[in-house]
C-alpha cells in the first residue's frame, strides 16, 4: 500500500464522496481502472480502494488522478462542463440579482484529503480553465508524506493567509508567512509542507490552465 494515501478504519463520508466522484469522472472519460492506475504509478487495487473510499488520496495523488483523467480539480466538486456554472441550490447558492451568484458562508463544498489537508473552492460557480481554492494544512502535514513532488499542467499563483508554508522545488525551497505569495508553472515539480507542530497554515490558490502565450 502506498503511503501516498491514508487507509481508513471506517470509510468516511468525505472519502466515499471523493472516490465516487473520481470513479464517475474516470468512467465518463472512457479510461479503465488499470490504465489510470498505471499512468499514476499505483496498483489497480490501490486506485480501486480510493474510488470505494477505503483510502483517502493525498493532495498530490488527487491532482495526479484528475490530471490523467483530463479534468480540473474543481471537477471533484461539480458537474464538469465547459464554461457552464454548476446547478444552483436554492439554499446554498442564490441569485439575488440576475447573473449574480452568491454563496453563503460554509455552503461551498470542501474536500478533505490525506493527513487532513482541506481544499475548499472559493467561488459559488466553477468554470473550466480557472480554479480558485483555499488550502488548509494542519500542523506537520504536507501535500505528500513521502517527499514526492507534484507535476501538472497550468500556472499557479498562491498567497499564504495564516501560518507558514514551505514550498519545495527540485532546485530549492521557499518559506512564506502571512502575506507572502509566489507564482510558478505547475509543470515544475513542487511540494507544500507545514512544518509547524502547533499552527495550522492556510493559503489561497489561483490555478490557470490552457494559457499558452498568456503567462511567460
């Protein structure tokens, strides 16, 4: 079993939700369990356990899987389509003015990944090519637990809101506290770490995909 995932004594609602959505997206893409597992570098059994909620994927693993399937991370939260807002929920997302979508605090979905890292979308609707997320790293957590670095498409820009995060790259690392920000091509291997034993760290991320020629 890879330590990239967190085995669960009992399947949590969050893990089941993530797994079910991953299976739905994989099936819709026409990819087999074996082909996705091979592309990600894990066994078919491990991917099956993620899809059934037996294991919770790490941040790195989740992004790797959706990357192979060919959808953005935001597809985990919403019905995926090109420039199509998610279906409105009369309670969760309102439209007080025509064309203006409003979400009340606490109603936008969050995804809990391995080690308790939480990804929360910061917009009431989702569009292809743009992801705006808040990531919360509890004390002594990282985007991967074995030092593995992540590579995916797009350009990332992030800003630390609270706590301190270390951003590791092949060439070195950058440590940022509240108010610090960075930007880089996500094709550069990277990893995020909260080394504090008692402080939670929070960052806000904007990921742009399919922007060849826009950002250099």
